[in-house]
C-alpha cells in the first residue's frame, strides 16, 4: 500500500503505509538517497534512513525529501546536504537556523 508518491525529472520516491521509503530511476546527483550516484531500475529501500518511519515524500528535479512520522525533514540530492538522507535542520543548508521554526515549540 502506498501512502505518498513524488516524481522528479528522472526518479520516483514512494512512501508505503508502513513508513518505508523506496526510490528508483536516475541518480546523477544522489537523488535516490542510496549514498551513491548509480541509477536503479527497480524500487530500492532507503536503508540509510535506518528505522525512521516516513509520512510523505517530495521531489525536485534532482533532489528528494521525506517528512517522517515524528515531523522531521530529511533531504538528499542536488543542492542538498548529501547524496544520502540527512536531517535538514542540522545540516550546512540550515546554517542560519531558517528551518528551526516550530522545532522548539
């Protein structure tokens, strides 16, 4: 069962009802979140997220993101912290604290 689907320029990101994130397609900028830049022709589990359970998926042309059930934002790919999933609010992308809004409420 699928909870969320997102499409990039050459990749797909899916979150299942159990919170598992799957990605496949082009990976020239690490947009699949596998920690490398090898394309995948089949759904691949994002093991680098560990036990994190996802709620929704989003994609840019060559980047991806998930929001977890505990409301954290993980991003990866082009113009993101890494080719592997990284918490946005602790990354260099957020060096000025722009995405901390609501985390300490």
